[in-house]
C-alpha cells in the first residue's frame, strides 16, 4: 500500500527553540515509517522545513519539507501552518491508500481531514488540553472543530489516557491503542546486564534530572553493597553544567557519567545492558524512550506522569510510583530477571514493525469496510 504520514513536528522543542540535528533518522516518525517500509509498503512523510536535518541524507521512504507561514501566530514547534502542504495533498491524494496525521489539535490534521475524509487516521497522543493562553485555543478546538469538522477520520489513540481524552470529543475512536514504537533492528535485548542505571533525556527543567541525582545519591548511601553502580546520563541541554556541578556537590561524580547527546547506534548498547532506565519527569505525554527501553529488554523506574506509564504497570515491565526513591532502585536490581523477561516477551508489539503492522490492521478492519 501507499501510505502518507503527516507529521510536521519531528522532535520536541523547549521554549520554542528547535534543535536541528545532523540526521532525523532516529526520530520517532522516521522509525515508524521504516516499520511500514519493512513490510513492503511505500511511505511519504510531510514535515516542517524547520526540522530538516543539517546534512543531506537518504531514506527508504520519501520525506518532503514545507516552510511554515505566519510563524508568530502558528509556532513551528507547537501548531505549524506549512506553506504548500495543502496544495501538495490535494494534488497527490489519489496516490495513497490512506493517510495518518498526528494529533487532532493541528492545522495540518484539519487540512488532511478535508482532503482524505474517512481515509484519514488521526494518531492521538495528547491526553489533556494544551496550556497555552489558559487552554482556550485547545478547548475551543476540541469542543467545536473536532466534533463538527473532524468527524470522518478514525481517531487511533497512542495510550489509554489519550483514548479517554479524545473520546470526549469524537465518536469515531478506535479501541486499539498504538504506541510510538521503536527500531527493533537496532534496539534489542542483551543476555548481559551491567551495574548501571540509565537516563535518556534532554537536560531541561521539566525532565527533573536533578531529582534523579538526589535519589541516586541516597541509593548509594543506603545500599553500600551497590556502591559500584553507575548512573549514565545520555542527552544534552542547558542544564548540563548545572547537573555536573550538582553531582559533584552530592559526592557522586565518580558514579555519574554524563555522556552527552548520542545517536541511537551509540546509545543502544548502553541501554540494553542497563539495570533500569530512570524517569522523573514533571510533564510528558507518550515518551519515546519508554518503548525504546522495553524492546531493548530494559526495565523502567518511573513516576506516573508519562501517559504510557500505565502500560509499564499493566505488563510488569518495571516500577511505576509517583515519588519513587532509593528503595525502588534496589528493588529494580533484585527484580531485574522478571522485569527483563516481561520486556522481552512483549517487545514485538512495540517495535516499529509491530506498530506499523497494527496500524495497517486498523485500516483494513475498521476503515476499509466503510469506504
């Protein structure tokens, strides 16, 4: 089949600053597209020009970039309004069997609705109203635009909280939840486990990495038998030096390794051998790093903020606790064999191949019979 994916925002920005990378191949939507390609489908991605990689690269799928218009109103990192995307979709709509658009609260999803109608799947991640301008734009959109102008597309949620949320505004919601998925060929389990925990994150305030450092310091103090354990922090951001200084003040510099930004090829080995991946975020939706860890066979210790944390609890893939502490890190070590086995058992449903396969199945079973 020929599949169109409309996903203008390729990565999460912080305070309106879009960080462009040398490559976009590691981003979620590109891995998702690769899953369809692996099943011998043809895929085209429509994205915003502001996320174009810094260096030319080739893909097994097509990626087209469109510059944003009226950027002071339609922020490219929040709700972009790409120039020429509507015209392109209009001219090429008959080339595609179906289209997938990210988020109901999106100019491009509304445009795609008017063009593709019931052949469109809206892949819903948000499980709450966006907070900008006291939530008024989001509330208006969900209460008026979605139930009146976006009735024909099937809403496919990425989590149970997302399904509960979008069901308040649309009657056309799939019962099937399809998470982001991750590259199953690159990220795979290991038979070895190393004495380290891992954090994969932007080093920004809302990720609350400083809280993880304090919990790790308490862990080393309360469990001297684990004093050889390391904490590897993969990622970059404005708080990098602040966190390095904090680790020194806490006396855990020798146990804390700041790795900086890593491509997935470098990150994969550190992830698959970790005892657990740690999350302590203040605000997040479906975190891409969660399926990446699960398909790597790595258990997760997290608070309940990520919307896909309920999946971890349901399938016993680690520890979900609102204010987890040093005792939970010790439990992650002792329970690693069972958590790891559960991750390995469920990994196929969270690989990019598995998620793409389920999306095609949703189209064939829930949309195609009604066309």
